[in-house]
């Protein structure tokens, strides 16, 4: 059985969820239902919302991330970054179906079920319109293919985020090989460790059937560790191994189109509602919690970055505003369905100054060429959000608390929540992700660099990756 991770709910959210599932719960809850019973526990509203969410997350990658990154590079590299993002999305979708989904969301056929799944569902074997995946409520299910395609979009965007760290100086063929290997060795095990569990109708009978970080009790509603810290640290390692752009930092390398970047950032913001609110796997009150938290944290972070720039430079910039918005989206991702609107606003206000310190001060200080600030925004913003999740989830602060899925039906006890305990767990999860992804990403970059070579020639780089890699230009005028 395959599943993802979520949080919990307040009494009102639980009540609305149960009300929405009234046909399935008219009788006593069914423990460990079979496929025929699951078929009667599918809500059409949930299915519709999850398909829309999957499309929204795809929009985050193409065109959202592609345009956001594309506007930030120089004119001669615009087309290459579009091609890189577009093809990473395409390749990741195929890899996900062939072996990724099985590695991330099964636990049979593997000697290390806490680390990675087996290959029972490779090539989507044993997955059809007659199989189902759990949500976070007892006796509420999704068609498994709906869950497959929703999680596929996460696997598509995560490696695409990495390329911004070494934009304008990487071989296309080497990048694609890296993506396939990185998904297999880093992303799929991380997704399994954080998001795989037996499900609310089965965990009481199988309390150890879960990934490592899930078993620790780490909270990651929509991908703070799996997506943002994971990609951000890989990006930093990549830019260090590949080296600086030719001419950096002596030559000016301004964004060629902040208009494109603003359009891309806006598409990211809209698509992120599918990313965060979709991660609830249901269309209920907690979905609304994740939706509004995503909205207000982003607003606060954009305003906060603009205020920091006003103080530091005397002028707020558009680039700063959209960067702050992305930092807010990143920070609220692990906490989206766990916090409350006002604590989410505080999280947004806090994350931008922290990310600004790394973008404006740490990067020049240490001299690394993180072209589009993947580490400074995604990794640092993800760390802030992941740790803060342990705070904002507290019921005493208006947070949603955590369900106990080891009982059936799942229970909620606000008094059992400890901020200190949860924050320590969150820090452990962050540290594990940094080490796991950082070390393995470094090994992959090193091996590919020594075999295929990661970097084009200086002449190719100076000509621009559009022509040297793809034989065409983004602009012909």
C-alpha cells in the first residue's frame, strides 16, 4: 500500500472531513479495508481536487520555474535554462513511472524498508484504476493513479530547482544523467523516508511500516525536507564542484528580463496552492488551512524582503519582492497544513531577512557562485520553515497538532504536543537531509565530472549555452 504524509486537524476540521465522507462512514469504521471496500470510500470531490492540484504543481515547473529562472540569466542562456527545466520535468516523469514511485511508496521487497521501497510497483505493475491509496482520514481513499500523478509532479520540480545554482555553465547531457541518478539515489529514498507510512487504517496493526523520518515523528506537510532542503543543498554542492561562471564576480551578469521573472514567480505562487493544499490529499477544512497559510506567508515574506531592501539599499526592488515571495512559499511548505494564519504571517516575516543574509552577505563573503540563489532561498528557507513547523503546529499557538495514527480510528490529543520535543525532531530531520543529500549529491557530481565532464569549454560558455548546447537562440532579432 502506498501513502504520503500529513499532519493533523482541529476538531472542526475533523468534523467537516467526516461529514464530507458521510457515505463511507455511515457505519462503524472499517479496519484494514480490502480493495472492494476502498472503492466505496472514494470521494469524487477529493479526486477532482487532487487532479487539479497535480496540474497546478506541473504549472509550477513549466512554465513557472522555467520563466522565473529564464528571466534571471543572461540573454544568451535563456533558451538553455528553459530546455533544462522542460527536459528535467519530462525525464523525471518517465523515471517516476518506471521505478521511482515504487521506490518511494512501497515497503515490500526491500532489505531496508526504513530507507527505500522495493520494485513491486516498478513500471506501475499492480497499479490500476482498481487500486487505491490512503488519505489522512480513516476510510477515505483516492484512486492510486491519482496519487501517482500528484506525487510525480513533486519528483519533476525538485531536480529542476537544482539547476538554478549552476545556471549558465553546465553540459546538458551531463545534467540529464545527473538528474536520473540523483532522483534514484537521493530523491526517491528521501521521499520514502519522510512520506511513506502504512496509512490510517493500517498503521495500528503495522506501527513500524514507515520511512525513517516519519517514524521519528518529523513533520513535513508538503516538502520542506524532501523538496527544498534536498534540492538546495544539492545545488550548493553542484555550484562548488562545477566552479564559478567565467568572469564571475568581476563582470556584471544582470538578469536579462525581470518581467519574465515576475511572471514566473506569479505562476509559482498560483501553482503552489496545488503543492501545499493538495498535499492534504483531501478537499476538506485542513485543505483550507493549508491554502490560506500559503497565501498569507507569501504576502508577508514579499513585504518583509522589500522592507529589508528599503533599509539596506534605500530602494525596494522587484527582484527582491519576488525572491521574498518564493522564500515565503518555501518556508510555509512544511508547515502549510499545520500552522495558523497569524503564525504563518510571522513565519513569512522572519524567513526573508534570514534568506537575505545568505544571498546578500554570505554568498559574497564565501565566494561561491550560486547563480540564482537556490541555496540561499530554497535550502535556507526550507530549514527555517522545517524547524519553525515544530513551533507553529502547536495547538497552544493555534496550530493543528498531530493525529495519533497508531490507534484506530486515528486520535487527536492537543495536550500531548510538546514544542521542544517536536523542534528537536525537526532539527534532526533537517540535519539528516543536509548530510544525506549533500554527501550523495557530491559523489554524483564528482563521478560525472570525472567521466563525462560537467562543464562546457570556456568558448562555449562565452558564446552562450543557447547556441553551444542547442544550436538556437531564445531571441532572433
